[in-house]
């Protein structure tokens, strides 16, 4: 067991020592920019060592070799594990890798969250401003047609410029000499200046541009004077063909100049402002050939690389001048180019871009530079887009990019500009026509006011003869449009605008004439009067109909009630008649049948023998309290008719008095004398009847009027 423990301790020490050696070697390679060689060492180390330095250096190695997916993963780890140690540089690099993967929303969030955590309000404002600029540029769509050239390979090709009938560019020599070296930044061979015919640009026709200019080191980014006899290009720092390194063992880039003498490039000299301690690269010439532009990280630069200019004074040069904060940022600006129409194009990752290096343009006006603008799509992408050149006469040119879909690390693309760079904020139109609501005709001289969401007046116009108006407004805002005209009603319309650029929003409105309104109001009043009159008449008719209906119903009810009462009466009569033998029906009359009632001749007093007969009638009336009886008294027709009528009336009244004296209410007994008018036996003349017949006519009848 002791031996086993001892072996484990020995192996552990050896492993630790080996890892320590790997870490030192990886750092040494990283510091010398040998990123491709450092990567596998850091990939092995990070499995057991996730220190800040290991994660950072591996992320940067991926970043510098354009392995953005792996760089993104390591930067995410770096920021999550070491949020305090991670500086703004790493949040920026992380956001760049996110843009390369197309995740712009997350890229902006990463930066915004960082700026919020550091309370950098100015940076947040600049971020919002940059996003707005990009949005406006993206709205232009594709400004260029681009085409991947047939000369591209799996290696890097970039820096294309025309030289006579040839295209000169930087590329890996596919037929290097036996002593060709590998560039340990990305493990590719060193770059040379290559050429190909513009008429037939094919891979198999690519050749070495110049054996005098090309060396085993990097040569790239050539630019020629207009006469074609002088060239400026970028090369590794070297002396007598041998690479020179600084104290950090880094060979900086420098600009060299050469002259064409008898068909060969001679007098190859380094420019006097080159240095062992910083790079000077990517030469470009002004139109008059008197100014050289270049990129450098020399002391005094605002960022890692800035664009500089220097005066060409024959074979001498002035003092390099930083183009200042309008062009340069705290990030990277490289690959300058000046077009015939005096515009400075360059690549930067510090201005508002789509990710990594984007191409920007600034106009040169009397030695001053306008604010750079992103040249837009599809030149720029989430990857490196650089070495842009264009002929402003033909609108044709070239640029390079390592974007997805290419053939290699960096590819050259032919370009053709198809629309100008006219950048403007998202705007729309609010327009319409003001009309008369009734006549539908346009209303001229109508005042139309545009107000913002805070009810503040933005603009106002007076409509023309056709009643039209129009406002130019910002997108994604709310507005209210008010229209007013003398002797017309006012009107308003609310509009909420979204992000549709140059959309026309209709705010047409119709106003009502106040004169027409008055006429309509009077007409309404008259109409209401008529309607009221008609209503009253209608109500009267309806009331009359209701009254008539009610009357009819009442009459029906009355008739029904009478009928019902009559039926009941008849039923009652029938019942009484059936029950009382003294009550009989005589045609349509109901009588109480009695023995004859006699009166003394020419007298009307009730005789004693008549009272029992009358008492029978009284008995029946008391038995039936609702019975009403008429006493009808009749005489024969002997004597004077008037006398007979008076006598019969007295006899009937005398009989009634007797009934009342026996307790019959006066309202139940009526007396009527008929005289000789109703005879049972017609005695005409009176002598034609005997005494018995006259006695029949001389009678009292008890007629039941009601039961």
C-alpha cells in the first residue's frame, strides 16, 4: 500500500509539473501571437484548470483565428465565472461573437447589462444611437450586388486592387518554395502578392505578382500610384530579407515602398515612420497622390488600430497624423481606401456595425471628415468585412470577407453598387383630404393641426383647393390630427404608427357645415311637430277606437249581462211559476191570478170581501222580496171614457195604499188606471155586451214587473 501511495504521489507531482510546463508553453505561444499552436494546449489545460487566464487566453485564441462559435462559448464562461475580472473588452468580444451567430438581440443585451452594471449611461445612449443607425441602414436593403470570385481557395484571399489589366491581391502562394514557412497565428502559409488577369480570373491562371516584392514573410495590401510606377505594400518587419522581432518576440507589420524600374520592382524601402514596437499597415493613396493613409497601433492611437495620414514630400514624408475621433474609436480601424469622388472607406469594429469588422465611409471635405456611415448590406455581415475598394465612376469594386458561405478563410468578392447610401430615420406620412360631409366636395382653406402624444402641436397646414394635406412624421409614435374651418364643425383623428417605413397613413376627415346643421335642426323641429301632430291624431284615433271597442265590449257585456240576467230571470220565473199556482204566464206577461176584486159602483174603496184576495198577493210579495208588482185597474166601456180612466186610477191607487198599509214598500208596488182602454171582451157599442161580459172587463190585474 505504501508503494501504491508513493506511486500516486509521484504521478501527481509529474502531472502537476507537466501541466505547469504546458501552461507556460501555451502562454508563451499566446504572447507571441501563435494562436493556432496555443489552442490545443489550452484546450487540454482547461479540462482541469478553468482559471481566468486560461479561459481568457483560449477565448482570445479562438477569437483571433476566427473560430467564433468556440470563442463565444469561452467568453460566456469567462463572464459568468469572473464577472468582476472581465473588463469591457471581453463583454465587447462576447457580443461580437453573438452577432456573428446572428443573435443581435442577445449581443445588445450583453452590452446593455454591462453598461447598466457600471452605470455608464453615456454608453447606453451611444448603444441605442448605434442600433438606430443600423436599423436605418438595414432599411435600405441590399445596396450592392456581390459575387464570390472564382480565384478564391480554402485559404485567405483579400486586398484586391486593379493594376492595368491585372487584379493584384494578397493570398497564400499555392506553389511556395521549399523553404516556405507557416504563419503560426492561423497555421496558414505566409501571404504573398498575387496577380490574375481581369479578363480571365481563374485559379489556374493566378501567378506570383513579383519575385522582387514577395519574400518568405507576409506581403499584402498593395496600392499603386496613378502612373503605376510606385507601389506601397505591407510586409513583416524585416532587414535584408530576415524577419525582425521586438523585445516581445513579435514581428510587427510595416509599409514598404518600391519603384518600377525597367520592368522590375526595385528600391524597396521601409517607410521612415515604421517601428519595431508597433505595426504600420494597409497603405492607401489620396487622389492627388500627395497623402498616404494607413492603419497603425502606434503610441497615441485611440484604439488598438487607428487610421492615420501622412504627407508625401517627394522621397520624404511628413509627420503621421491621427485622423481623430470622428474616424477612429477605442476599438479597431483598418484597411483605408480613398475613392475618386474623395470618400474615405475603411473597416472598423468600433462604429455601429453588424459584427466584427464592417466597412464604413466618410466624405473628405476640405481636409475634414464627415461622420462615418456603415455602407450597409450585403457588404457588411456578422463577420470580418474589409479591404473595400470601388471605382466611383463605374460603381464596381472588390472587398473581402470571412463570412459563412465562402470558399475559405477570407474570400474576395466582386461588387456593384446599385443604390446610394441615403440614410434617414424611419419616417411615415400622415395625409388625407378634408371634405364636406354632405356634398362630399373637398374643403379648401381648412386648418389641419398635427399634435404629438403630449398634445403638443408639431405642424400645421392649410388645405389646398383640392382639400388635401400631408405631414412627414416619425415612426413608432402616436399622433392626433385636428381639422377646423370657419362655419364648419371640427373633427379629429388619432393614429398610432408602427415601424413601416414611408407608409402613408390616411387621416381624411369630413366636416359638417353649421348652416346645414341649422337647416337640418329646423327641419327636425318641423318634422317633430308634424310627427307630434300625427302622433296626437293617431292617439286620438287609437283612443276613439279603444273607446269604441270598450263601448262595444261594454255593450256586449251589458247585453250578455242582460241576457244572463234574463236567463236567470226566466229560470227564476219558471221556478216560481212551477212553485206557485197563483203565478201564471199570460202571453208575455207574468200575472198573479186572483179572484175578481169588486168595487162598489162608481166607487174606489176596497171592499171587505176583497181584502183576503189582496192578502194573497201581499203574501206572495213578502215571500219574494224582489218582486215588483203593477196594479192595473180596468173599467167597462159604459159611461164617459175620461171618467172611467179617472175611476180606474183611483181604484188602482186605493189598492196600492192597502198594499203599503200591509208592509209592502212603496217602491215595490205601482198603480195604474187603464179605464176602458184594455178590454177582455170587445163591447162596441157597450150595449152589445151583457152584464157578465162587462164584469169581465171591470177588473184588477196584478202584473209582476220584476222578480
